[in-house]
């Protein structure tokens, strides 16, 4: 990133300290003057950006094993008016951590996605342990550090460092290709000139019209515009009504992409542009 070191920013992320979102923030904003603010939920990060409480917010949107983070999609579609300004994909390595001196593990806690990403490992090695979902992986570490008896957490090694815990098993994720896609959100769009980029939109189409989705997809196909992801979510207007998220390869500054998006907008009952943004990988 080429931000000025004198620039001051307020950055929100899913907390508490020690989450993968914080790791992303510390890595990506290295050298940028500002402050990081942890929030207790993904939706609260997004709404903090929407209200202007912070300038940018970092949220997970998709995992390579467990799929989309629905609260991120729903909040962006229905509650906030924000743009995606960066995308980052981070390999995720899960670990089991305990309070020093722990002899027995009866309860394992973590974020729902982390528990799901380690399901087979837990079935094999801790079949009798109860699994409890908490708000984040770092919240699980905090719970263990606070003295919860016979508890273990699934989280990052940074969480172990932050909360003074012991790592007893590493890399327990079921899939070695486990990675999570994070978004940086802002009230202002960016112009990703000269770099690899994506564009994201969300819309509602006329589901009562035969071939409506086919026609939408055709707008991309006939312009040779590649879609990297399509996802439907309930529109919250009743059963059978959906909004569709499209991730598009390229920027709205590319004429074929702009033309396809304009055509989709013209055919939609409701439409929101989530912006064009650069793609990054954090090791």
C-alpha cells in the first residue's frame, strides 16, 4: 500500500484483539498513522463505517471451505451504503490453545466458522468435548484466559500471545487450502487503475419473469465479462424473493464491464453498486 505515513485513519475490525481481522489490519495498514478500533460483531463494524465513526472497516466475507459470511452480505445489501475499496485473501491456520496448566479439555469454543473449518479434526481428536460458538476466535481466547475451567479455544497464534496462553496443537484446519477473503469498506469508492481488480454489485430481479436470471447472465457473457462469484440471499420481502450478488472480474473503468453492469441495472427491480477495488493477498 502506498498511503502517506502522515495520513491518520480510524480503522474498525472484528475484535477483540487477536482476531484474524486484526492480523489483516496490522499487516495491511503498516506504516499508516491512525488507530484501530475493535467491535463485537461484523455488523457493528460495517455500521460504524456507515455512520462515520471509523473511516474504514475490515470484515470477513467468504471462506474457501465454509462459504459466504451471510451477515456481511446481508448488512451490505440492506443496512449500509458503502463501497468495497480493497479485497484481501489470507490463509487461515487454526490452533488449539489453553490456559497454562490445563490438563483436560471438556469444552472447545470459537467462532462458528472456525469450529466448522476444524470439524473433522475435532471429531477425531476431541469427540467428547462440547463445542461452543462465540463472537470471534479472539473472544474464545479471552474466555479461556479469563479462567473458564477445562476450556480450549480455536484461534490464531497471535491470540495466544495476546492473552498469555499455550498453543498445544497447530494447523488443525481440515483443509490445507483454508483461506478467508476479507473486505475493506469505506463510504468513498476508489479507482483501481492499473492493478488486478474486481467489481461487486447486488440487485433484485423480477423472479416472476421466466428467464430473468438467464438474461442477466447473458449481459456478461455477450461482452466476454467473467463472473467470479454469484450468490443469492433472501430479499427480506417474503418467501421466494431474492437478491443476487455478482463479483465481476475487472473494473467499472473497463468499457465491457461498465456496459454489462449498466444493462443489469436497467433490468433490475433494485440495484446497488458496491464498487470496483484492487485484489491483494496477505501471507
